[in-house]
C-alpha cells in the first residue's frame, strides 16, 4: 500500500467512525443528536409506535417495511403536546425507524454525506461526459449506463470500490466529475400508517389506458372497493407485492362502495417501489416509476412518500411535469419543526397537508417549501388488506384525496374554486374533500 492509499484508508476508517457517532441514535429513551450534544430524556416509543407494531428481530422488517416504517410515535394525544415536546417525539420516531433500518439491513442501507439513508454502495450520476466516465472507471468505480423510460433521462449508476463509504465516495465523485450531478440513491418513507392485515393478492383488472391516475407507493391488494381498472408494475426486486399503505392510498383515489374515493372508479397505474427490498422506496426506483407513468400517459400522479432533496429525483420531476403530468405529494408526518420534505417541496409538485375531523391541521403534519392544499388526514377510514376498512392517519391519506379531486376537476384552478378556507395559515388555498372520510 503506497502513502496515498494508506492515507485514503485512514480517512475511510475515520469517516466510518464519524458516521457511526454523528447520526441520530435512540438508545433506551435518550436522544443523542451528535457527539458532545446534550442528551434529552424522551418517552420510549410504544408498541405500534412505528406504524402497525413494534419492530422485531432481523428479517422481520421485510416484506412489510413499507407499512412498519410509515407511522409515528403514539398518535394519541399529539394535539395536547407542547410544540417542543411534539418536536422531540416526532424526531425520536424518525430516528428510531432509520436506526432500525440501519441495524437490521446495514448490508443494504447506509447514510450518505448528509446523514440521510440511502441504498448502500450506489451513486447516481447525470450529465457526466465520456472523459469523466473514464476517470471514474480508472478510480475503481463500476459504471452502468441506464435510461429512464418515458423521460429521456440518461443515468450513470456507479458502484463503489470495496471498502469505500458512500459519504466519501460522493465527495470523490464530485471532484472527479465536477460538471455532473452526483447523488446517493436516497430512501423515501411512507407519510402515514395504515391498518395491517393478512398477506393479500394483488389487485389486477387488466391494462389501463392513457389519462389514468398514477400511484407511486407499495403494491395494491385486491379489494371490493377497487373494482376499477388497475395495472401494477414493480420497480425493485420482488415487486409488485400488496401493501397496506398502497391499498389504503389507492382506495382514497378511486374506491367506491364501502370505501369511496375522491374520484370513484378512476383507473389506476400502480408503481410498487418497495416489494420485498429493504432498500426499497429509493430515488432511482421512483424516477423509473415516474418515467413509466409519463410513457403510459398518466394524467395525475400521487406520491405519499417523503425524504430528502435529491438531484436525480428533482430532474425527473421537472421532465415529467414538462410532459403535462400533474404531481401531488404529501408533506409528511415529522412535524413542523422538521426540515422541508421532498418531493412535496419541489415547485412542480402540489404539496398537501392533512386536517382532522374538526378541520384542524394535524399536529404531526410536516412542512414543505410550500403548501398548496389541505385534505382529511385523520378521523377517517380507507381500504384495508382484509377486504374491509380500517382507520388511517397521516398526510399520506390527504394527498390521494387531492389527486382524486384533481382528476375529477382537471386543473389546479378548479381545485382552488372548490377549496374551503382553513382556520388560519398553513392550509394553502384551502381544504378539499372535507366529507371524504368514509366514516358512515
């Protein structure tokens, strides 16, 4: 090993140690934000705090990663907490779900240079020229060129040299190819908890034509309320697979009968970006799903998932929007003190927050760089995995209601005319679909 390699190996070891000690940890009720930071006593997450049950041992997080990571800490009494205590509780929930993912699936997931979870050992690159690609190969990076269907987006997928952390590799790649956009394959989480149930067959009702509503989520289960046209495709290994979250969201767009959606009978294109993959819900999977929906002529696409800003995802959203596809996303459930959530914060996306049965903003509702509309996100029912109905809560379930009304009305201007004023700030242009709760 020459001096350069020895120095590089030492840097990687130091960085790995730093990553271990600077990411948020939840340890027996202590919230440790960073080395030297003051520890705070917090209530330990209750059973079911992470959405549908306590996280079990290694391997139990799959295949229901999507539903188990979608919830928040103990939803009861959130509106009675002080802002500071609410922020602490929601921060603890987010840290716990990420820590659980890293502990159980460290072979598939790691943190990027911003301490955000991402697929291990993968960097996504756009705008790299041939000379930069040659330099990356010479530096030991594996190179694969891929195209995103429907949006003419050329992506270079890099695999890292053995032993190199994702955070260090991102810095190296940006030095080698400064003109390109390099990003981790970040992970995106559901923004609400749905009622779990038995494993279920996928809904399948033939091919869907142009002008359908798109749903990027987990797979959708067969359900009596989902008898309209549904076409599903998987974008990770093991997909598509029915999930409680995806099924609930789908019913709030196009359900009818026992669970009436905002646009009953609307045909659905469903992209499962989770499947059985512990690193599912990644930016690369979402980008490919967006391209597929653009190619299939989807009119409105709902994304009830939240995560960090990501250059690849941002570029794909611009391209899809340029093709006339309208995008709706939830602002998430990490609370108003959390950083803005994406993709809801991109300017091309209609950002949706949630309200309870009394028209109040959900205390756990996150924020985006902008909020366009509010819709019911609590005190409501949606389709469950057992063919019935179950309670749901979270901004995940407000977004599909807005998407359904957008399908029915045809434009954002129509939504503005339909919306009713909220009680103060934070509602965007107002509340939509206030009666869409399926509580009768």
